[in-house]
């Protein structure tokens, strides 16, 4: 069963075309990573998938229906979005922040129901943020804050979760924590997760499917092990890549021209 | 552990704030140049032959003025809350999008053209100021829309530029007319509360109360909008509808306030901030409490304005800035260790 179907999707800003004739289908319960160089339209794709932008041509279907046919409220019941690091100007507490995702379900007078409270508490537990539920968002570290925004997306109770570079400002431990959390929600709750990321190695370790976008409009969509290869990554990113294996999973390391050992590598590249 | 806002807590807070407002209004109504005693106010309303001066002063002079201060304070503070969240800018106040210069231009045009009629007891200055205010904010909104639907910066810039442009036109008109009447405009623009016709009061109060209730109704959505339009939309909020409604209500209530009392600064900036510092940013609480606090603040400020150099009167705008400024700074310094909205 395909939860998302993208057909011949194209989008251009006034200055540049970023996506050209992209088609792919996402099975329910897949963890998909969207990778590619800066400016190829990864975030644009995320906005198209969440109806923040309208495609020039082509279509996005969620559960078999065109995305444009959903009302804002209905769509919010299908897709939750975690955007890049953002701190609101007013200091809401963690629990208030997560509760805001329930706004459209509030009872009369604009207050949450018992159900809303249970859902929020569960999201706080799952993301391990319950311990600082009463702290202000502005007083948290970047890693903690990212977990809160994921909690907020989970409390929205949608089958689909979109994330825009969820680990971009995080240290190694927090990066792994976030991906562990996402993987758990995928496996336990059966959510379909789409993450835009720059971290190919995390994508290789955690994601089932990869959408690799190249700047000339080509793209590659498929199983993670088939898409993430030295040849494809080198081609798309335009850097020398060395790759190794830890058990079944590959890892990729870029080596630049001025890197300390660059000379020794010569012009070779590939699997070590 | 910080608790979530509950209906009961909110109701209790609103009731308490309202009680304080009533006490303040009552206490302030007894202050003034002319000493009046409550006993004689309630003793009799006077007969056609012998009027009771205490009753006359209380009912026809003090009360209307205090009610007006209450209405204007509530309107400005409520509108301040809305502009701060819609523009996601802590420096926003009800005048930020050019209402002040629009109102000023309207009133100057009224003076220059020399109209002498009245509309529902309002002078041409007030009527033109209202038209100027609502027209300007519509213009700024329209220009802001042209720069992009979610473009807050575009809206702010449009406001700043329209403000500057209209200010220049005002200066131009003042230079070419050199009318002594211009003085009355300037005094009026400084913000002035005076005795009002009862019909004007009730109309104004009706609009402000309706506006506040409507805003309270959408306050959960305003909470979501605090996180940005994209986030609010993906949480299921119809952002353009909420924005438009909140904007229209805030613009209308501000314009009514301007029409009733000229430009009273500071209330719409510091009251929402003060309430937010103490009670937090939840709009379900922030909006009603700011509205009532704004009313309390302006009633007190106006009482000071008419008693401090009695029998002369100061424009209330001077008092709001002189009293409000330092008070707000104290509150800011005291709470800055737990809140931080502009260093992030």
C-alpha cells in the first residue's frame, strides 16, 4: 500500500528550476531519506509534500487523494512536519509547545480534553522529554529542543512524519538519539517517515529507502543499499568518496583536495 | 512543575482582574479637583429645581471619563497583543503599521479643510483620524500582501515607509497652513481623554468587548501562530483566515481608540509585555488579562493626568510613558533571568 505517490512533480522558483519530473511511491511504514547537494530542492520537496507549496506540474497524492483536495485541518491529520531549528519569540514551556499540536481538537472555549492530555503525555514519554516538561523551550539545548519538536509532531498523531534536517545542529550522541527515536516510532507505530538530511551515513544506517537528488535534475530512488554507492555519491556531490563497511552497512567519507592525507590517496577512490 | 492553563484557573484570574478594575475605577472616580462625597452622590440625583452638584460631577463628568479611559486602555492593550503575535515581533504595538501617522494625517486634513460639523458627537478631527487610521492600515496590509503572504518583514517595512511618508505629508501641511488650529491637532495627537457623550461610550465599549471576545475565541490558534505560519498551518490551522480576522479586529479596535482619544502611546506595547512576563505567553490567558490590565493602567494614568497639576490637565500620553516606561524596565530586569525573547 502506497501512502504517498508523487507523479511527474516539477517546481521552479522565478530564478531557477529546482525539481523536474520527479516520480516515486512511498510504501506505508517506510523510513525515507532525501539526500543531495545544497540547492537541489530537498526542502522544496518537503514543502510540496506538506502542501506549503503548489507544484507547477505533476501531482502529490496522499492516501490516493491529491494533496490539494485536503483541507488544512484534514491534511494536519495525515502529515506532521518538524522544521529546521526554530525558537518562537515567546517562551512557551515544553508541555505547552507539545499541546499546541492538539489545537484543532480542543473542546469548546479552546481548552484541551482529557484525551489530548493523554496523547501529549505519551508523546513526552516516548521522546524522553517528560522530565523537563515544565521548562521553557528557550532554556533547552538544541538536542532537547529537537526532541520536543518531534514530540509535538508525534502528538499530532499522523501516519506521516516529515523532518527537515533533524540533526543538523546536534552532536554525535544527539544525532544518534534522534535517529533511534525516529526508527523506534517507525517500527513501533508504523509511521512513514521522510527526513531531509545531509548525513549520508546516518541515512545509510537507519533508512530503508533513499531519494538522491542531483543538481542537474537527475534523481535516483530506491533501496538504501542500491542508491548509496560510491559511484553515485561521487557523481552527485562531486567529491572524492571513500567507502568502507561495518558488517552489512556501508559508510562514506569525503576526502577533499587539501585534506592532510589527500596526496597519499592520489586520484584513487572507492572501497577501502 | 508548571501546570497547564485550566478553565477554572483562567476564570478565577479574569474574575480577580475584573474585580481589581472595578475597585480602581471606583477609587479613581472619587479623585479630582472637586472633592465629592459618596454619601451625597447616592443621596439623591437632584431635582430639576435644585441640582445635586456631587451627583452631577460623579455621573456626568467623572464616570464617563473613567469609562472612556477603560475602553481605550482595553482596546490598545488587546490590539498590542495581536500585533505582537501576528508580526512575531516583541517591539510591535498597535501603531506599528502606520496607524499613528494615518490618524495624524486625517486629523490635519480635517483642520486644514476647516470642517465644522459633528458626527455622533465626534469632531471632524476624530472622524477623519478614524478614516485615516483604518485606511492606512488597510494600505499597509495591502502592500504587505503584495510582497508575499507570509512575509512579516515586508509588512513591517511597508508600515515604516508609509509612516515616514505620511509624517512628511503632515509636516508639509503644517508648514503651508500655519493655522493656529494646528495646535489643537497636536494636542489631540498627544493622546487626550476627556468627557464623552454616553452614546459614543457605549458604542465604543460594544465594539471593544465584541472584538475582545472574538479574539479570545481564536486565541488557541494565535498560540500556534507564535511558532510561525508554516508550523501553524501544518498543525491544521487555517492561518490566512485567522491572520485576517485578528488583523481586522485589532486594526478596528485601535482605530476606534484613536478616534476616541488620539494617540496614547505605550499602553499597547508595555501592557502585553508586562502581562506576558508575569503570566506567560498563552494567548487564552494573555489576551483577556492584558485587556483588563490595559484598562486599569489607563484609568490610573488618566486620573494622574487630571489631578497631578490640577486644575490644569496633562495629556494622558505623557503619563503613560513617564509612569509606564520605568515600571516596565523594572519588570523586564526582574524577569529577564527566566525569560529571554530578544537575545535568542
